[in-house]
């Protein structure tokens, strides 16, 4: 190790800049591979009023996956718990409220049902946001566990105030 530090200090003494290789040897980087017991999830809260649905879902999905943390590990549940309030007031840009349709199937012949996003937002806003977030998560078993950390409420009231959630901002 002394020889490696001599290389970087010798570069500084001679007046030349150290090379990338010298810097890499002097500053080794460690890859963090988090274990489930090391991750302490935090509680985050976001007010969905006026925020476009896609932008909100993308930000919430990143926090649920844990990609906002430096110790992010893909195969470990490293995300936070997210509370979304005012889901009835989520923004739908353009004419998506009237034109975009949410399809479902009853399981019977001819049982396909279509409903506009505006109708879904009025009837069951939690479903609209949770489906948008679900589609932005990875398609594996861990995503189903991540989705359990999402709590969506139609109005401003929620029962998680005891957890002191930190506000989450959407850019």
C-alpha cells in the first residue's frame, strides 16, 4: 500500500496530474450488497393532488424499489413504504380522463368491461394509482411484495401518522 500512495504523492510532487489508474489504486471502491436485515425502511408520504398519474407512478415505483438509496440491491427488498393521499385529485393530462380506457374481464364469455380513466378515478382512485405503479415495477415475485408497501387513500386522511412519514416530492 505504501508504494501505491507513493505513486500518487510522486505525481503531486512532480507537478503532473495523477493518472486514472493511480487514482483508482489509491481510492478503492466497495460494492455494497445489502442483506434484508440491514435495510431499515422509512415511511414516505406524497400528496397526489394535481400531479400527473405517470409522473407520480414513476417516482413512487423508484422509492418502492429502493433505487433512491446508495445500498440498492436488486434482489433484496430495499425500498421504503409509501403513502399516497388525495388519489381522487390525481392529474390526467389532455383528454385521457375521457379517452383512455381501463379494461377488465369478468371470466365469462363476452365479459370484457371497459371504463374510462375518469370514471375509475371517481369510483376507485386507489386502483388507478396502484395499477400504474404496479406496471412500473419489475415483473417478478419481489414486485408483489414491494406493492404491499404502497398505501393509497382517496382523500387526505390516513392512519399512518404515528410513523412520522417524510414528505416525498415529485419533480
